[in-house]
């Protein structure tokens, strides 16, 4: 009898684990699919912000945090379909000399290429306003084909340096993928992850962490 009960417990535990894995994979696909759909419809900004089919992420109670294994494996599949730039900065044949040639946007460009923010342990843009801003960035880059862009991923201070470096890369790549899918040449967009090494806010509270979970942009005009 004890042996039968043990087998039942093991079976139920295995079912629970399987369901959890399926939910994580499904939720991630829905997040990316919804953002792509929202971004690729070509809505004007007012429609994008006010559309009834607003981009909605999971509720806090349903949110499933990423783990290091997921960051390095299953979520890499979608980005691998889009190649990295043909030349690295400084390479022979590169249109730019080095990453130091990229400058922080100023004036009106600073208002356009402003920081975009993420939820804890998340790499998907969920705010309708952020998606509208990204749409405006893509329009600007289309009108200015000699402008190149770096997307820098940042994280808050929690978790390990290795985890945050991977998460910062996911954030930067997510933004890059959306810009490329909106018609920007993949050779014009470079990604960098700084992990938790370059915080904007130096405190240790939720507001500081929120400010530090971001992507930043730098521009180079050839």
C-alpha cells in the first residue's frame, strides 16, 4: 500500500511540473506574439495607445519569473532567426569606428529615444506607451537611413551578475527584434548588455529598481 501511495505522489508531482513548464512556454509565446502583432500593424500613435485590443501582459499573480536556464535556451530561439550586424564596430569594413562613436541623443531626439522600462525578471515590453514610442523610433530610423543605433540592456541590483547580464541581453534583443520587424536594417542596430553594472538610481527600494530595469539608446550618424 505504501508503495502504491508513493507512486501516486510521484505521478502527481510529475504532472504538476509538466503543467508548469507548458504554462511558462505558452505564456512567453503569447507575450512575444501579442507585442509583434501590436507593433507590426502600423497603427498611428493615438490608435496604438487607445486601441481596445491593448497589449496586456499577465497579471502579477500569474507572472512566472524567468530562470537562468530559460534565458540561455528556450527564449533564444526567436532571436536566432534574426542575424547580428554583419560587422562589429571597429572591424574592417564597418561603417563605424567603434562603439565610442555612438552618442547619447540630445534635444528632441532625447525625447524620442527615451529609456524604456521592464517588469521584474521580464524582457518583454508591456506598456502601450513604450510600444508607441518604439514605433516612432522606427519611423525616424526609416527617414534617416544613415543613422545607426545601440540598444543597451540594464537590470536592477537583485540576483547574480551572470543572470542580470543575460537578462539585459534579452531586453536589448527584444527591442532590436521589434525594430527590425518594423523594417529597420539589422545591420544598423547593435545590442549591449550592462546587466546591473550601470544603475541610474543608487537606492535599494522598488522605485530605484524600477528605474534601473531599462533599455537605453545611443545614436551614430554616418
